[in-house]
């Protein structure tokens, strides 16, 4: 087995066969042991481990991890052994529970075939991690391979770890020509993962999270997925993700003001890390995932549309499915009524709900650290994040 040579950009060893996807795909079973050893030998990863258990010598920490790694042969094994307990702990510690409404899949003739989940995007790390746990607990035969932007792979150990965790890499910041070539490769890989590897896939409906929680599918994402073959073979499932409280709401509001005051503002790597950390360890309230019927149950209705209109119509229909699947909470209705200056949705919340949300909102606004803090603007931005799911669900005809 060829040695992984570049610590700055870890690559899988060449095991023969097709190399087309080597730069983006998750590790294969044959690569897991070597990747694990490379991870343990990474100085920055060791610093992270030391932060969790500073009293343990490095040799003991590594010994414990090697013992735990015994019997791990595939990325799915790794997820079940290492990631599932961590994610379950996050659900217990930092939320009021996470549920998965997959009734639309249970009644599907292709149930327990493979799916490509296309969802709105609420959390950088946890959207796919929560889904993995719920698929395992729900008796599905495997988890999802995850499309992850390379802008988040800040350190080599992160890239190595996510590839052990069934991530494939979405390249960002490319030229137009490079983007086209990268999209074609990624599309072929997604089709390969679903049809040949028999994997599920998760991908966000757009690049990055919607800062105002108004979720809309980018045509470009669907066009990319179609480059590698017939969309029907991907068995696409629109998936709705609903958080009662978004731990990053104040960071998003802060970024809104920063961009308003300085149109050239761009987030730093540290900002990305802060968002990841806050999303993982912040309070989420209740979290609900809801799957819509696979698009194969209705996609033929669009078959006669001109090519110029096809992907726009497909994106709009997927948006309706995702919006209909939202789980709405009292805070969503309270936020909409506050913005509208009325109590039109008062039947959906109590006075205790309203007071709780006001206390939460004040606490989030207090966390914002800006020299010229525009409280009315920041408050409006956060309220809009919570109101938009109600607006979208009502527009979709179910809210």
C-alpha cells in the first residue's frame, strides 16, 4: 500500500482501479487503518485530543483509541463505533430531542433502497450527523455519504477525519472552467455512490446555509446532479430539517450587520470555526427531520417542460415539499407576529411561550460583539430567521 505522503493535503493511497474520484471520495475499507494511524500522528489532532483529556499522557490516549478502533473495517463501522455515541451525546446534552418522520419513505415501493437526501441546511456539522444516527436507529442498512465544502477543511486532520466519516469533498472557490469540471466529477461520483456502491447520499439544497432561514433550492445543484446521469436513478428525497432554536442565529445576525456596514466583509477561518463550535454545542430545543415522498413519484409530470424551464420547475417543486415538511414551533409564530405587529398567530403559542422566546432573544443579542451594535436591526434579523419558515410553509399551502 502506497504511503500517504502529503500531510498538508491527505490523499488516499492508490489501490488500483479507477482513480477518477480519489481526490474527493471517502476512504475505502482498505484505507481505514492507515488513515487512522495518520490521524493519530497528526500534531494538531493530538492537541485537540489533549484538550478533551489533558490529564492523560499521549501514549495512553492513543492506546485507548487504538483499542476502540479494533474491529473497525469500514467507514460505516467507524461511524457506529466513534461518531454515533458522540452525536447521541450532543442530542442529549444540547437539544430537547431529535426525531425523524420517515412515513413517506416507509410507504415507498423502493423503501430501503438507496436515497439521495436533498435538504435545507441548518448546521454545518450536525445536519448529516443527526440524519446518520436516525437512519441507523430506524433500521436502514446504511448511513449517508456527505457532500462537504472544502472551505471547512481548515486543517489536514479535519480532512482526514471527515473522509473516514463518509464525506466526499465539494470544491469551492474555483474558476468557471474548474467549477464545471469539478461539478461533472462530483455528479459522476454521486451516481456511482448510489448505483454502484449502494450508498445513501446527503447534499444541501444550496451552497452554504440560508442566513435568513428562507430555504430555496439552487437550480445549479440539480443541474450538477444531472450531469452524471438520469436524476431518477438517484432516488432523490426532499428532506426538511427544523430546529426550534438555531444556536448560530446571533452569529448570522452579526454577519448581516457586518456586511451591511462593510459590503466587502468576508468571514475568516476563525469565523467558520466559531460557527461550527456554536452549532455543535449550542442549545437547539427540539429538532425534527421530515422526509417527503421521493421525487420519482412525481418527476415525470415535468418531463414535457422545455429544458430551459425544467430545473427551475424541479427546484420550485422541491422547495414546496421541503417547506411543507417544516415542523413549526411557538417561537416561529411569535416571531412572525412581532414583525407584523399583530397577534394573528396567537393560537399557536401561549404567554409563557412568548416570555420564554423574549428571554432567549435577549440572551442571543447580548452575545453579539460589535463596536456599533445596531440592536433594532439585529433583532429584526433574528426575528426574520424564525418567521420565514412560517411564511414559506403557508405559501406552500400547509401552515
